[in-house]
C-alpha cells in the first residue's frame, strides 16, 4: 500500500497534526499506536494507504553518534521503502527557516523524493503575518538550491485547518496511482 511519511523537528506539532488528520469523522483508521517506544508508527487509513509517523529530528541534547544512527535510520527508510509516495515536511509557521529543515528538504530533493511542506500551528499567526512568513520561506528557498517552491499546506491542530486539503491531496494521488 502507498505510504505518506510525516516528518519534522521535534515539537513542530507532528503528533497533534497526525491526531487531527486521523481522527476525522468517517475516516477508518485500523492500526497505529502512537508511542515513544516505537520509532516508526504506521496508521492504516481507509484500508488503502498508510500514514507513516517518522521520529522527530533535531533534538539538541544527543551525541554525535546518536545523531548519525538516527540520520541513518531516516535515510534508510526513504531510500528503501518503495511504497513511500510522498513526504510531508512539517515546519512551525512562526519560525525562521531552520538549517536542519533546509538540509533535510535538500536531501529529499537530491534523492528525487516528492514532498510537500506543512506550515503548522497556523492558529498562532495572524493571516497577514503568516503570508509574510511563507513569502520569506519562498525567498530563502528560491535563493538557495530550489527552482520552484514546493507544494505546501497550512495547518492547525487546534482548529482543524488543513485537514481536508491534506487528506484530499493524498486521496487524489492514490486515485491516480490506481489508474496507473
Ligand atoms: P511533536 O513533538 O512534533 O509531535 O509536537 P506535538 O504535537 O507534541 O506538539 C508540540 C507542542 O505544540 C504541544 O504543546 C502542542 O500542544 C502544541 N501544538 C501542536 N500543534 C499545534 C497547533 O496547531 N496549534 C497550537 N496552538 N499549538 C499546537
């Protein structure tokens, strides 16, 4: 089954977003136990795709060796899972573009792994200011290695913003995969 991976820095709001996405009324979720013990959680959604919860990166207080092991774990996932259709890289909409996120997106780009950005915690910014932050992101990325700004979503786990858009986007891709 197709897999969609959710990833981002720790505390970006990944757990909250995944709860928001998977708790939608009428959506059948039959597996997945979010917990700190498992590195990867798979949620089977509507019997036809997996939402994959990857561990958060960017913990400040871990050793170099732990960082390496962790990085390896993530890159192994992306390079070995043929079912992985597209990733969602979560970034906190309030923050300046972070080096670690930029590097991770560049890694996905180099590997030609499709991804979208999700700007999380949108309820914490006024619309105008959110727009400015996204524009700033665009500017930084286009001045960097990118030819175009990636597909993106805006989300809030607090008010449900982005839920329909993200789920519809995934369902659309799944529909196209079926058509071959
Ligand atoms: P994770 O470490 O990426 O899984 O992040 P969590 O989902 O645990 O969220 C980290 C913190 O941000 C928690 O205190 C959440 O309550 C808060 N948070 C997460 N998503 C949102 C959101 O959409 N809006 C607001 N206002 N707070 C959020």
